[in-house]
């Protein structure tokens, strides 16, 4: 989708404006983490027995992951407890048919290594934009490890492609350039213990983004009894991962709330008149989720932030300042934080997020374009954005089928009357019924 298409896509949602006469005081209960849910699903499908995932996220991305794993031989059912848990029972891995990846990076990247272990051919395809998202590093590494993967010679390294599973995979040593996405590494680590020779994977590219997600993958593997070794490069960042061959242990786990999905709600607290606050229950004291960076970011921007055993609470001080921040470890927060910065009192500079150009859309270009269309001043740099606050006006905020863009538009609408967010339903990718949660937070149900 281009800016010229704005207003022609699915529906325009009038973003609600904060009411200064109705003090914000809300508790927002968030569903489980997408990143954790999809990693647990893959590991459970490869495990040596049934697993239970408690409080998993049920959204488009996780439902696509579950559907893909069912197609590859796992059984994923509602647990007998009736509490929304999933019971995952591994089965013999089998190929066949086409896995619909939607626009989910975790599905399109995590499942091909599983398909390489299956008996038979599996084709991967997805939404139109998914056919533009980079896949070449994963496919090249799989070939190095003994897999056969057929893609279109006219469009190498992109979907659609077919993994010709032979029932097993040799594994061993491979090199990968994961500078465009840490998901390339996680994809191979999650299945590595099932390779005949295990996996020795070395990152050979530039700066590795989103390293908390890699720490998450390693921690979950260790929870399943897989002793992953991680070696750091001279820059102190992880560089090489060693996964020994072995069995993947079954788990019974509760999935943490999705901290990145908390971003727009906590941003609302920072934008509210002084004293307005939002609480998110169940915020973990220790986590590998990149969304935990919200605590420091919002504190730097002027909000009061308090973490207790019960909840994270963000309270407005009535002031909102710009910030200089390197978001290479928490790029998924960038759209909402950039929207917040556009409403601040002083300029902001965000760096380390060049890789966002390869996400659901080119998020750097999209943010600069859409905030600019509302009268803002957001300029791209080589690896980020500079935001200079200016008075904004209403208008259509295009989302480019990107859930994070939609929540950024909602944040802008809190202060700017007349913002209409295109296709707000795209938020269902990781957060079911975002509009309902937003209205409830604002007391307008």
C-alpha cells in the first residue's frame, strides 16, 4: 500500500481524543506475548511429549503458527482445563500442502526448519507484503545444513518457496547474516536440537538487532533441557550459538503478558493530563521481552513509572520531553514511541532501527510519511528517525497493513482531533480487539 491509497483501504476508525475533564485511571489486562507463544508452540511441537501452554496469545500470528504446526503433524487443542490453555501433542513430522504465513515473520522464518525435518514437501506463502520480506539468510543456512529448498530464480530468497523435507536434516555448522532480523537466528536455534549433528551457527553480518529476542530463544531452549552455548564477538554481542543434538523436553508454562502490546496504553498515560495513569497487571520483574524497555523510555520522556509485584503503573506528570535513544534492541516499540515523540515538547532522535525497513512495512518511511501528512516533522536518517514536534492536524493515518502503525495512529489521535486510522483491524495480528481495549481504557464502552 502507498500513501496514494490512504483512505481507500478497509475502514477508517475515528481515533478517540483524551477528555481533559475525565481523568484517565485505567487498568489494562493484556493477553500473552506473541514472541513467547510462537516460540513455545514450535518447541512443543518438536518435544518428546505433550506440553501445556497457559494464557497463550490467540491472535492472527499465533493462530497461523498453530495452523502451520498442525499441518506439519502436531496436534494443538484446547486443554481440558477450559481456561484457554493449549495442549500441544507432537506427532510424526510430515510435509504436504501450503503453510499460510500471513504477514507473520515468526511463522515464515520459524517453520521452514521444522519443515526440513518433515517427510515431504511444504510450500510457504503469505500476504502480498510477506512476499517482500527477507528470507534469503534462513534459506541459505538451511541449504548449508543439508536441506533442499526451491525458490523462484527470478525472486530468490523470497516467498513463495518450497522446502523438500526428507524426514531428517544433517545439521552441523552454518553461517548467517542476521543483521536484517534476529528471527533468522532464532528460527534455526529452535529446531537445532533435532538436527542429526545439532547446530553450530555463526552470525557473520553487521550489527545484530533485537538481541533480547535471541536471549528469549536461548532461555526457552534451556527450559526445554537443551544446553545452548553462546559465544560473544569482540563487540560483546552474541556471535555464535552451539546447540547439541538431543531431545526437546515437554513443558507446562504460563505465557507472560505481551509487553510490547502495552506500549500504546502506557503512552496514553504519559499523554494524559497530570495525574492520569494506566496500570498493566502481571508485568514481570525479570523478562527477556524487549518491551520491558518501555519503563526506561517513558521515564526519560517525563512520566512517573513504578513497578510492583502486582503491576506496572505509568502516571502522567503533565510534561512530555523528547529523547535520544538507540532502539536496536527494541525496534518493535519504535512506532508508538515515535508517535509519542511527535507530541512532546522537545525534539527526539532514534537510532539503531534501520532493520525496521524490512518489517511488515518500511516503518521508517511510513512513520515519516504519515506523521508528516498530519503536519509533523519526522526525518529519516541512515539508521533511524529525527522527530521535531510541530502542531498537528487531523487526517487519514494509513497503516500499510502494519499493526504497529495502527497503534501509533491511535496514540496520535489522543491529542489530535480528527485522526482517522485506516484498517485498525490489522491490530488483530498480535492484539485481539484493540479498539475495544482502547475504548475501555478511555471509559467509553
